[in-house]
C-alpha cells in the first residue's frame, strides 16, 4: 500500500470526478481508472453511480471482467447506486448480470423513474437518490450501516461496501461514507 491510499474510481461511465474532493478530504489520493494496469496501481476501487447495464456493456467491450474480478478479490470495493447493483448477488427489474460480491438482492429503479429522484439525510449527511435501487434482501453477514424509510441504503460485508445513494454530489467534504471507505484501506 502507498503512504497515502490511492482510491480508484472506475471511469467507464457515470459520476467519477465528483469523488475527488471527498477522497482527498478523507486523506487519500484520487485516481480515475479504466485499464487493468491502472487497476493494479490503486489500493481500493469505487464502482460509481451511472447506468449499470451501460457499465456492464463497456466492461464486456473492453475485456475488463477478469481484471476487475482480480481487483474485487484483493482490494476494498465500494459500489454506489449503479455500482451497488453490480456488486449484488441478485438483481431484478429487470434481472441482469452482476458480480455477486455481496449477498444482497437489489431492485433497479426501486423508488421509481427520474421524477421520483430525491435528496434525503442519511447519517446526518445530505445524499441524492437518483433512479436509485432498493435493497430487497440482505444476508445475515451483511452489516447495515444506515437505512432510509426503513430500507437498508448503506451496507458493508468484509472488504465490500455499497450505498444505494450518491454521497459525492454534496459539497460538504468529505462525506461520512468516503471517510469509512478510506478507513477500510490498509
């Protein structure tokens, strides 16, 4: 590991650069990553919010599935919104492929369409739910770090963390979620 942890954000599609000030305020270095060589250079990886089916197509197009699986096995990974869908064991609405990193079931666009997107306060911090997934089931070994309206929205299992919302869109740096994730490195 580096003196200052390097947090990579998968930069294929979605919200990438908005993580930089949060990561740096949490005491780590930010790095946008797209290639297997860049994956190796980071200490942890964020799968950002965006569109999960588009991300899966790009991962397939660029032959990144196996290199990403190596990262997933060796380093802390945080999935945000679409990234949390990629980490789930099961995905519905519609059913789609995922990497099965966490024993959770996710429903895509669980709150509804774009018009139902909203901001909320989670653990004292304002976050954005944008066409957000909803956690439908959680295995016993998954720790629920926060809930919103009675539904788990921030989860952790070993080296993996998932949030169904976007904390990076708030200008209050760093988010508590980024602080926890940077603390998971090492």
